[in-house]
């Protein structure tokens, strides 16, 4: 009896320790399906990642199929930004390297202690060596937004003006924003460091050999790994229509 009690105490301490260390049991959800059968799913088996719209990915190209459409989007953005600004944007790497393995990052987990079948690409960094006058920035942003909106990503949404910028000038000398549909995204930045009254931007540009003023954008997406679309659909099926619980692990 004492041995049994000791084991229970030890188990309780172990579970408490796991909770303190951040190792929590994966959540479960119970529901009744169309046949009237009660189903319980363990989110450790969720094939996407907490926060990702797993159902939307069913309609999307996987890792191997994404490249063609992504390249078209990037090229249309480059042309639109160049035409609206009169500037040339240059890629930071060879175009044939954009979608090579070095730019793909497999997710290490699903946020619930299980494995994710998703993978993320970050690539296609373009930058100009100057920027138009601030009064022309909206025209450039509108041209870029037309491209992303036509592609289904919506218009660019500018980030809030940071305090360090709002406190120093009436209009910020740097704009940053993102267009995204939750799967693909494009980040854009327009800035002119010569307008930074603190002089910090000019110093950084000199120290790191950055353009003092520029327009830049980059592309990213999180999709199902190549060749796993059918397996992903099967694994996701029990979770369709369910509300995602909060993550229980930091993976």
C-alpha cells in the first residue's frame, strides 16, 4: 500500500515537473460525426501547425508544385515596382537558387508535441539602390498591391508606425508592410535613411554597406511537403471544422 502511494506521489511530482518545464499533454477534442458516432481526436496528430489554417492548405500547391506560380508572382511584383518607381530591383541571389533546399525550412513540430507535415520557404529578396521621394511611395505601394490582390493575397497592409519614428518626424521615413492569404506572403519595405533625423540610419548604411534609401521585397510561403498531399489530407480529415486549441509545446 505504501509502495502504491509512493508511486502515485512520484507520478504526481513528475507530471507537475513536466508542467513547470512546459511539457504539457496534448489537448483532445470530442465531437459527434455525421453518422452519430462520437469521435475523439488528439491534437498531437494534427498534421499542420497550431496557428496555420490546415484546411486552406488542401486547396494549395505543395512544396514541389509551388515554384512556378510563386516565380510568376515575384516577377510581376518586380515589374510593377520598377515601373511605378523608375528604379531597378536586383535579386540578392541567383534566380535558380530561390527554391533550392537551402531556402526551405521544415517545421520541427505541430505545437502540440507531434510532427508537422509543413515546410516554409523564404526567398526572392529584391532591393533597389535608391528610393523615390516619400510623396511617391503610395503610388509604388498601390502598384504592388494590385499584383498581390490579383494573386489572391490581398493588398499590402502597412505596419504601425514605430514609436522611434513617430517621435522624430511627422511622417515616418520607413514603410513596412505585408500582403498575405495565410499561406503565401510578401513583405515590402520602402525607406530613405537620409530623412532619419537621428543619423542612425546613415551610420548603419555606412557600417553594413546598405543602400541609404531603397525599395525591397521578399517572398515566403508555408505549404505541405513535396509528395505528401494525399497523406496530409488523410491525416487532417478528423480535424476538419474543429477549432484549434492553444499550443501546448514550443516546437
